[in-house]
């Protein structure tokens, strides 16, 4: 397996979820071992993707450095994870990623347009060797040793449309595109009204989120999947784990997981040096894992 970047630069414009303003986004290829770099061109600041640079996880995953931040990066990062992108510069002219349609589908289309370029250096893999778990009451997220890349997620909401949903997702790029990438973020109408009273979620609409009142989905087109809510939670988790900078060979399990718990999980994992190993897979042992990114 080789490291990957994109074959050419691509540009897009989308609305920011919180400010409601157009944001310019440009993706540029980078050399091997560069990692994922966010560049705020309006501030002249580069922010490397790393758990140490995550500065907020309350409503989204926010990365920052020297007081300069980029918010709502998780949907974009999930697409990078699925496409196996190791090295990339992400150029923005504001402090949040565009929300697009509330899923990762638009970012997948950008990567398809850019094309994938395999590079000369071997791809680094983070192999889980020991179970790591982070809890908050009955909520938890965890990583377990496995010879497969799996995501197992359960959610439970006191809402008639959501109730309890569970999905076990066998990771591959194809499975991600077909089963996960189109699952949209969701929220409750009373929460949206509160956020707008705080001058947040100004760009939120039925075009970029599933919105529910006390009894039903308000979007006229309805849901894309019966279990779209738990699928989106898997999408978020994949994006949050991309902060580690490399794909994970192991199983992720969660009950009512969140951006905050996912971040705490990445920090806890890196502190437990005997819980993982970073490897460069040889050809004979990487064929099955490589197929995941085909």
C-alpha cells in the first residue's frame, strides 16, 4: 500500500453552517509524509491535522492553532479517510468548512474530480493491539483489536422517528460511498431555534440537515435511509478518527458516541503506547486491507 494525494487541485464554494456565508474551498496535492494541512488563507496560518490541535468538540470537531480555527471538519475528513488520502492541503478563506448538503457526498465528488495519485512512500497504518474505551455515564466509544476495519454504532433517542438504531459497518471505500457518505447531519427544531438566537446555525436549512420537530421529520423529501441517523453517526466517527492521520486496522464500537468522546478516544489511544503500533504493511499482508480503499 502506498500513500495517496490528489492528482490535481480542485475548487468549490459552499455555505458555512454557522455564519451562513459563502466559503471558498480549495484542495491541493502535497508530497509524501506531509499529512493533512488546513490553511486559512485569510489569516496566513497553517494548522496540521493532529489530536493536539483539536480545540473544541461541543457541536462539531474544530481544529485550531494560534487562535485561528476551522470548524465542522468531520464530514470532509470522513471522505478523506474513505479515499485513503494521506497528504493534502485544504485552503479556506473562513473559519469553517462548507456544510454542503450535510453529508460527505459533495466531498467525495470533489475527490473524484481531483483524481487519486499513489505516491512513492508506503502507507502507514495504525493497528490496534489492546482495547481502549472512553465512557461518559452509559455512553462510550472504544477501539478493539481486529484483522478487519469495522464500525459498530448504536444510538438511542427519545423520539418516535429515531428511537434506537444500530448498524455494523464493514469499512471499504465502496461501502462508504454506497452506505454512509449520503447520510446527513440531523438536529431538532427547538435546538436550531436556540442556536440561531445565539447567532449560530445561520446557514442551517432543510437543504443541509435533517430537522425534526417533536414528532416527525420536517424535510419534505423525507429520509435517504430508514436508519440515516446512525449512518451519519458512523460518518462522524470515521471523520473524527481521521484526526489520527492514518487508517485504523481495528474495530470501533460506540453507544451514543459524540465528537467529544471520539476526541478523548484518540488522545487516550496515543497515550497508551502498548495499545497500538504504526506499521507499513508489506505487499503479502496488505492485499485485503488495500482492497478496502480500491
